[in-house]
C-alpha cells in the first residue's frame, strides 16, 4: 500500500507543478489592467518596472491615494 501512496503523491505533485507553471506563464506574459486613481503614472510604471515592482508600487500608491485632495465647489444651498 505504500507504493500506491507514493504514486498518488507523485500525481498530486505533477498537478501542482502544472498549475504553478500556468500561473507563472500568465503572470509573466500578461499585461495588468490599469484603473483607479493615478492611472497615468501606473501606465508609465508598467513599462518601466518589472511586474513584481509594479505590484509593490500599486500598493504604495493606494496608500498614498488616500491623501489626494480634490477641489469641491460650494453649491448655492451652502450660502448660510
């Protein structure tokens, strides 16, 4: 019965390696979807940085994006 366990274990490892290989290929050869705040900077960063550095940059930019101040024009009802 030990040989059957080793065979099944080997089959599972082959499947895991195949799935990881597909994931690595997709990760390396696809273009990330750029959206959200500061998308112009992100689109330039895609061409400059590697994929891993781009992901780190997006995490940093999402933290910094909380501090973006937008101008709000007062409406007529705000006249008190």
